[in-house]
């Protein structure tokens, strides 16, 4: 089992920045690729970013590419999502997730094994 707890969400004006954190506990954090997803009301869960177990490779969704950056610190069992140039359409609940396919950068939420409870990000225009 892996437990994931997100933090860092909040209310920010358009153009501003936030950094989300996700702390993992339980089984070996280094054995998992990590991903960030988001879900807005009435919409499906959307892929945001993923990073391999080592942090050597990452991928970002087209809607956030160039604005968001995923990273991880295995010594702290933490994955981050730095969000810059925020837009109103970035408003959603953001979830981190763990994928036992440690070398993969999967974008389908069904492939992920563990999920956090989510943190709300609201961007005001």
C-alpha cells in the first residue's frame, strides 16, 4: 500500500503561481512512477503530468506544457507540481497518483494504482 497526501492548493489570480506537493508513505516510493491529474466539475479526470521513478524522464499534458513542471525528491518521498501562468481553465481538483510501472509515463488514470484525496486549485480571472 502507498498513501498519498496532496497539499498546496488554494485560490490564486490568473497569471499567478502555485506549487503542489504530494507526500507518499508506505511501500517503496522509488518503485513508482508518479502522476498528476485534475478534474473540474462535470468533466472527466484529465492527465496533467507524469515522471519516472528516478525523475529522469517526464511528460506534460498539452494544456499545461510550458507552464507546469513535475519533479520529485525521492529522499523526501515527495512529488511536486510547479504551476506558473495559471489560467481560469486550470481550476480543478488536483490529484497525485502512483503507478507501479516505474519506468512508464502513462496518461490513462486507470493505469495508476494509488491516489491521493485531492487538493482544490481555484484560479480567478
